[in-house]
C-alpha cells in the first residue's frame, strides 16, 4: 500500500513510522514554512495540564504516552545517529489547584501516583519556590525534549527514504467524487498514492479546503521562554501554577510556558508575552529576578473543538490526524497507532467514533 503523508510534525512522522513498520510504502512531504512547527516549539509534557479536567477521549490517547516514549527513546538511541530524546520522569508539582478533590479522585480512579503536599513540605523539597502555596505531587509525570524528538524522527525518516529532505509544500488535493486522485505540489508536480493522510497541524484546514472539505482546525499561538537554571541544579521537577509551567531540561535549561493566543498564522514573538511569562517565572521562583531569559519562541497549536483530535477518513482513501491542540506530543503515539489500525482495516484498541472527522 502506497501512502502519502502531508506534514512532518510529530503526528505525521510517528504515523509514517508505524505505517512503515507495517510494510507500507510511505512518503512524507513537508512545506517547512517560516518559523518552527508546534512539534518543535512545544514543552513536551507527557500529560495534559490538569489532566482530570479533560474529556475522556483525550485522556485515553494520553494514557500510554510515557511507555511509548520510553520505548521510542531506546529505539532511536540504537540507531547510528543515536539522538537522545531525553524522556525524563521528573514528576510534576501542581500548585494550588482549586479542584484538588476532583484531582485526587481522578488519580485514584486511574491508578496514578499522587500526594497532597502542605506548604512546609513543598518548601523542604523545592526551597527555590515561592512560599505559602500547597499542592499536588504527580511523581510519575514525564516530559520529552521535543526538538530532539523531531530531529531524531526526521533523521530516521530521511535515512529510511520516507521523508523527503527538501521542502515540498502541497498546494492542492485533487479529488474525483469520493476519492482523492492525487496531490499537486507548489512546484506543479503531481503525486499519486493509494492512500493520503493530512497531518498538517493548523494548516490542515487549508489543505483540505483545496478539495472542498471542511475541518474546524485553527491556529492558536503559544509562546515560551528559556532560562539558565539559577538554582545550581536544584530545579528537578516540573511545576504547574495558575495555568503556566516550568520544565527543567537535563542540561540546566528551564522552559517557561506558555501563552494561548488567537493570532492567526502569525508566529512572531511579542514583548507582552515575554513580560507575562517573565512575571510568572519571577513570582514562582524569586531567584529568576534580575535574570533574563536567553530565548523566546512561538508555535502554532492546531486547535479543535474541545481539543479532541480528528483521526479517521474524510474520503475513501483520504485520512486525517490533526487538531491535537495543546496535547499533540502526548497523544501522538496513540494517535499513530489508532490511524494505522484504521487504515489497515484492523480492530482498534480504542473506540474510534469520538475522533471521526465527521463527528
Ligand atoms: C508553546 C507550545 C507548548 C506546547 N506544549 C505541549 C506539551 O507540553 N505537551 C504536548 O503534548 N503538546 C504540547 N503542545 C502542542 C503540540 O506541540 C502540538 O499539538 C503538536 O506538535 C501538533 O503536531 P502536528 O504534527 O499536528 O503539527 P505541526 O507540528 O504543526 O506539524 C505540521 C507540519 O505540517 C507541515 N505543513 C503544513 N502545511 C503543509 C503543506 N501545505 N504541505 C506540506 N506540509 C505542510 C508543516 O510544515 C509542519 O511541519 C505545545 C504547543 C505549543 C505551541
């Protein structure tokens, strides 16, 4: 089965990887537009933020992410390129959630390790944090270093002849009735396949519109900052507070995220976002005062109603996997598994109904 995938973000690349493992002949095309894709720009937390508040459809796709990424880390390390995607199960401290009882009940139901901590216990373990806040400790929560993940997946895909190294923007899908005939590249070249998959993140709606299909996926900008660790290595846990978070990377880089902005396809960074994120960081970790972030960037999340992705077919041989909004990294492995099973006509381990594009 020959499959053409549009989009080399984490969703397109992991889907391609699974289909390739199943013996399909896969080709991934990417436009490589201005700016970085969300899969590079994100924080890489392998859990939705405040997961108990999310619909079950998202929780299901997120549930096995830790395992999947640990396995993927080993597989990618065993290649010649040996890029370490740095999956770190550091744990996440969630400060002052207003719905702590719901969180505790959710963790109990899901069998997820959770401890309630008083302000004094938090000060003992994380003395660099602001005083006077209590919280919940999710000791098993992990993150992946997603720019490395993307680099590792792209390198592997190019080596396997799956991803075309040069930018190949898809201009239009060419349809006849309930099937897709081909795709037309911006260069004018036409490519055919048995099956086509659109994984073009927030650009997916535009790609699909070229053959008269509609999908409610839109860009939502997120900005982040990076600091050097001011605590001499004490910062070793993710912290979530008032909707924003810190993520310590292995080499002492601390990410601070993120904004959620409706700005169309504009990937500019703004002084306003820098000020807001810097204010958050300095309030939460007073040691940041007087220190400047060394980087700021933006990415476009592919939003969808309730953040539930669209995974399934839109025509007989046209499939989509997109609209993962704030949780594309965590949901990517299970999304790739689900779409692969659907495309190969197998029984799926999750009920695919809630993800159907025509839902
Ligand atoms: C600031 C920020 C923080 C985030 N933090 C997290 C987090 O901690 N955890 C988490 O799980 N998720 C997080 N996310 C969300 C996550 O990054 C996204 O949901 C996910 O990366 C979406 O992946 P994707 O492959 O669908 O899209 P993208 O990564 O946007 O990839 C789409 C690809 O399609 C290509 N493309 C577009 N149009 C065309 C075309 N016409 N022809 C060919 N190719 C095309 C683009 O070049 C791009 O490479 C965050 C996002 C942001 C912005």
